[in-house]
C-alpha cells in the first residue's frame, strides 16, 4: 500500500483530486489530530481526579493557584484561591516589582489498626510582575477561608502616570 492510497480522492470537473484541502470536515489527518488531542485530554483529566484536593492542578485552575488581579486607580489587588492550605503554608514576597506567592502542604495519615498510611505533598509558586511602583511599607496580605488577598498601594508617581486619552470621532 502506498501513501497515495491513504489520501481521500474526490471528483472535481471529472478529474480525480485530493479532498484533503478542500473538505476540512472529512480530512482524515485533522480527524486523527482531534482524536489524539482528545485522548491526551482524557488521560490528564483522569490523573487530576487521583491527586489530593490541595495538590490537584484542577483545584488551582490548572496554574497553581488560581489568581485574580484587579488594577484600581490607587492600588493593585491580587486574590489567590488556595483551598486546603493554611496561613502558615503560604509565603508572600515582593521584590523588584514582582509579587511572588509560594505555598507548600504536607499531609500524613496513618492507621495502625488497618495497616494504612498515606503521605501527600503539594507545592506551588506564582510570580506576578506588577508593572507599577508600589509602596512597599503599606503592602497588606489577608488570609481567610482559603482565599489570600494582597493589597498593593500604588505610589503617587505611579498613580500620576495614567492619563485619560480623548477619543476623536471619525468625522
């Protein structure tokens, strides 16, 4: 069998022509590509379910942890969801305009009666470039119910940099 036998052929004005480029829905190579992607998605989705809740990438939104950044006029607010962790498990650093969030969780369970033990370990680090000068001495971090909130007040100079630009009509 030759490669030519694998190419789907159709009729165009009485001539046999390959339909790969003309009919993307029936293209066997694209179909194979989609099926392989689906296979990998299914495999990795199955792996997530076997990881403990605090170590699962899906519980941290695929990138540990899930982070929301809001840029207000006077401050930047970073909110990170870190379910299953406690305040002592998290470290917050600010250096050279980059906010770093680190966390680590170790858990050990042992049951002598049933001869059962389990050790679980999970770690993350997120580095967030801020893009503004912040007042280092006024940065505040709060942790409550698995949610870390870091407030970073902008300096007066950083607040003054933002300019409103008028939009002219097309007339």
